[in-house]
C-alpha cells in the first residue's frame, strides 16, 4: 500500500474539500484516499473506505452549516 495519509476530519476535511474538489476530475475515490480514507484490499491495492469518509463528510458539513448560522 502507498504511504499512509492521516485522516482529515472536521474543519481540516472541509477546507481540503473546498480547496481540492476540482483537482480530481470527478474521481471521488481518489479524493477520498487523498483525504486519508483509503484502506488496503486483500490484494494490496487501495480503495476508499466509503462509510468512514461519508461519516467524516457529514460531520464536516455540519460544522460548516453551524458556522454559516453564526455569521
């Protein structure tokens, strides 16, 4: 497996997504793995840990929604 990337969460994940959402040409798996949510398959390749990524996204979106309310 490639170099392990630390999982981004909360504000770090929200900022990363805002800054890099167009860098992956619609490849959500690559975005997921770049944000640290890749897991190793039995054959040694990497794939997106979709359930963990979605949970982290939901939290990141909630954080951003709360900030918008305060402004």
